[in-house]
C-alpha cells in the first residue's frame, strides 16, 4: 500500500429534508472512524428537524416523522459528532454535500469546522467508464460491492468506505496522488434567529388564513420566517 494514500479518515453520510443546507435540515448522521484502513468506531443518530418530512423523503430513506420526533436537536448532537471526527479528513460520496450541512450547523452553533475531504464520487468519475452511472449505489454495483440498506446514513457511510478501499486496491498503485484529501470549501454566514415579534406575526398570518404549517416556528430563523410569510401573502393575501 502506498504510504501517501490516506488510511485514516471519517467516512460520513447524512440524510436530510432536502438538498439545500440553507433551507433544509439534517435528519440522520452516520459515520465510521477508519484507522490503518480498518473500521475502528461508529457514530449514528437521528436528528429532529422540527418540521414534517416530505413524502418523497420518507419513501427514500424509510425515516418517518415518528422516528425523528423523539430525537435530539442538532445543537445537542453536534459536539459529540465533532469529537468523534477529531481532526481526521472526511470521506464520502459527493462529500461537499454532507460537509455543507455540517458546516452550516457548526457555524450556527459557533463551532469551528474546517476539514479536508476525499470524494469517492470524484474518484469514480476519474476511473469508471464515462457511460456508467456514478451514484453511490451504481458505483458499488459496478465494483461488485453488495449493499443491504441504501439511503440510510450509516449504511451509506460504510458503502463509501468500502468503495474507497476498492478504488485504492484497483487504482492506488498507479495514481496515488488522486487519493490525497483536498480542502473542503463552503462559505456560510450564521443564521439570524427570529424575534418573538416575527414569530408572532407568522402565527397571526397562519391563524387568519387557517393554515397548518408543518414546521415548528420557534426553530425558524429570521430569513426562513420572512420567506414563508412572503410566500403565504403572495398565495393568500395579507391580514385585512
């Protein structure tokens, strides 16, 4: 094994309510600590997003509203996850997606979270035939890696780890430099929390139009409340 190829990293995957770290929330974190190329520890937890899950997310992940309602808030989880990661690079399939959600949460909680990363998607684009699909499930299938439960965080983190080991075995001797962790760049500003006046203004609008909002208002940021109010006023009108 080439000594320049990373043997220590955190394989990580998230399940989320959607694709935007600014507007969506984490609902599950799964991670595996790898040292000397061998799994040493696991981290898995559901996260309460304080909103109802869309039907397509429930169908994709198998995670239901009932499963996350009793879970902890990201504020109660993040420190233990950061401690689990230590200073190791992150590994994942399209790792910038997972990092962007984690970085957004870290900035909002005033935590430092700067990392380098290894992206198995980019490696697959480098080594797999152009016509082949390169999503995690397709890439695992291409390399003969069997999977039991797709679209759950810990299982996907494990799949990314196994895919990476396979890619190293196939291509590491020829191009060890492409396996070097690269800095993960995602810039984000801390969300401004909504005032009680803003929260009450949204509640009044919802009550006036008799709308049931599938989000817990107390956990919304200033920008989220403004965006929701603008959308509701455009659709239903102002309070008269």
